[in-house]
């Protein structure tokens, strides 16, 4: 059964599914994707894209190695518009990639929770950031980003949820999302797309 057919069993979710299914992509340079995620936090997509292109323009080859990122003077990174905290976090990611490893092959063999435990050791990388990485870099199909504000907003609207009691709200989200497993990532993608449209 395709993810599309499986998710269509949820009548409310089925009402927002478009005609064509989405595909997940995998990105081999995981450290680079993680740096990009950190840079784009709390920014609009437009601003995040500008920052990312400025970052890549700092390197002649386009896509830097972790060593090149660590070697950059923090002043240069601040010059493209990164805050002090983000400069430190991006360089933390690159340093971790060199010292502890963030290879595609290595992460591919870990469970979602193992990847989260491995990467949240990095100062500046939390669970949400790692969940985004699981979805958008590792292409994992069954990730539910319960703490994502966009997902929460979409579920409040679609399922008429009440979020005044945080604990009850989260429990309800988990209960609904359990039906989507093993394709919760796709459900999240469709919820984001629907909310933004």
C-alpha cells in the first residue's frame, strides 16, 4: 500500500491531500544540511535562502568541507548576517562532523532515536532540528514533528483541536498521528503545504 492510500484512511487528512504524491529526497552531505537548518531557524524562507547563498559564496568550490567551515573566521560568518549564537552553532556542527562523524553511511544504519541522541550532543542542535534532518536529509518516512509550530497550527485547524491544555493537546496530536504511521513524515509535509497555501 502506498503512503497516499494509507493516509487517505484518515478522512480529514484525505481532504487536504493533493492529486500527486510527494517524494522524499536524501542528501549525502548531512553536516551541510544541518548547518543550513541552523541558519534558517526563526527566519522566513526568503531570508534563509539569501543567507544560505551568501554562505556558499564564501567558498570557491560552492559546497565547503567541515574543515573549511571550522577554519573560517567568525567575523566572516557574522558579516553574512549570522548572529553570534548561529556562528558558534554552525562551527560546532562542522567540528562535530570532523571529530565524531556525521557520515551518511554512519547515520543510515542508526534508528531515528539513535540519530537524535547522536546529533543533539552538539550545542545548538535540538530535537526539532534533528527531526527536520531525519525528514529532509535522511529521507526517513515516519517522523512526527510534534513540537513544530506549523504542524500544531495545521492540526488545530484541520482537527478542530483545543491547545489551551498543553498536555491534553500533545496527547491528542500523538493519538491522531499514530494512525499515520509508518508514513508520518508525509503527513507532516502535507500539513505544512496545506497551512502555507
